[in-house]
C-alpha cells in the first residue's frame, strides 16, 4: 500500500501554553482537572498570568494535529499524513507550521488575516491536566479553503480520515463534506467524542456526523456524558460503547467500532454487539509527567496500525504504546524514533 497522504486530519491547530500550576490558580479560573473547555471571557487573563507566574512551555498542539503527528511518528514514512486547520498570520502560526512540517506532516493551513493563532492553556497538577482553549483563528476555518483544488486533492488522496469532535464547533460543513466523500468512496472515517461539552452542547451536529463514523474514539467520561445526553439508563462503559457502535449508519460498507480509553483501566472496544477489554501498559506514578495528549497519542498510535490493516488488538497495542510514551514527557512530544514492534 502506498503511504503518501494516506491519512488526513482536520481540526483546530492550537499552540499549547503548558505549565505546572497550583490549586489556587485552578480555583481562581474555575477550571477542573481532566476536563477540556472553550475559554470564556473570565478565562482570557489566565494565558498572560501563566506566562508571568509559572515556567511555561510552548508546544504545537490541538487534538487532531497531535494525533496526526503521533501517527506520522509511528509510521516513519515522510508525507504519509496531511492536516488542515486555521491559524493566524503571526509568529505562533509560523512556529506551528515549522513544527508540524519537521514532524513529517503535509500541512495546509488556512491563514486568517485578522485573528491570532489559537492557544490552549494546559494546567498541570500532579500529572493530571486541564485544557482551556482560546480558539481565536482556529475558529475561522472556512469550507472554501477545503474546496480549493490543491486542498481537496488531499481529501481525494487519503484513504483514512480523522477529525476530533472539537472541530464540530468550528466547521461542521467541512466535516460533512469529508464524511460524505469517505462514504461514497468506501474509505475509513474516524472521529472522537473529544469532551463532555461537545456531547452536551453540540449534540445535533455530533449526531449528524456520527452516522458516517466508522471508528469512534473517546474516554470513559465522554462516553458516560454521551449516554446521559441520549437518555441511556446506564453508566457502564462497555454497554455504552456497544450502543454507540450500533448507532444508525449512513453507509453500510464498514461496521462501526467504538474504542473507549479509561486511563489506567482497560481499553474497551465494541463491535458486532459485544465489548472486548484490552489491558493498558501500567506506569509507575513517579514516571508520569503529564497526561496532556495521552488520548490524542492513543488515537495516533491506533491509526498508524489501522492504516497498515493490522488487527484491532495490534491497533490498541500501538495506541497504548504511544500514550505510554507521551505521558512520560511534557505535552504531546516524543523521542526521535518509536520503539514499537
């Protein structure tokens, strides 16, 4: 199989501003650990305060971009992946482009003239993270960019697609264009539940996209929120994963498979009406640096083997391997070469 451009991601490119913070800071801005939210006005001063008060790191991020970078790293084939999203015409945007291009991605950013490149505050306490995203330019992505011949060519070339649920808040039209193309051409379309607020407040667009999704990723909190929003009388993750896999589908070519991570508990994979559990690689607490990007890395590792048509057990093993590497480092970063065999 030719790997060039095989995997395409679309999402919100954000520059992570990451720091180990304290409880007072979290309380001041009313943010909770293990959550991801969009910044409101009350959160806007936090970015500046973080840079003044704590030792911050700047890391090119955004959920989808992280996953695509990890898949690219696992594949070790230059140009196997491509990515689209919107950045500002500024230093952060330039940095991001440089970072992703060096990582081996073919990036086609839409550059917004007015809005600055989006940022995401990553607040870390005891290795757990909280994400507060100020989308800014990332929120300005337009379908016109996707439809440009040189960009649509990336869609045509790809055989696998991954879009985090966060992009539902930005350009559901772009998601549907890619989803419909994937269904028409029997390609593999994958998405992530991404955050409780997506399941709660973007329910309609999420449902519409879900009909096209062949692989649904998420974690246990997101799965339980999805169940609650849809009035399912259960918080059993295995049951929920099965129900999501049985959600109606726009195309009958591929069955839907649901993959739910549960931190250090086993990964739940639901298909054909039943759930299977896969153990994760346990990490001693003292080796944990931060969980930022762990879920993204899992997806990247999983996709790297899915593309190679490996069995689900191998895809999960690769996902667990990648997540294990990332949580021992700051942000979604990795060594030069993977040690996965």
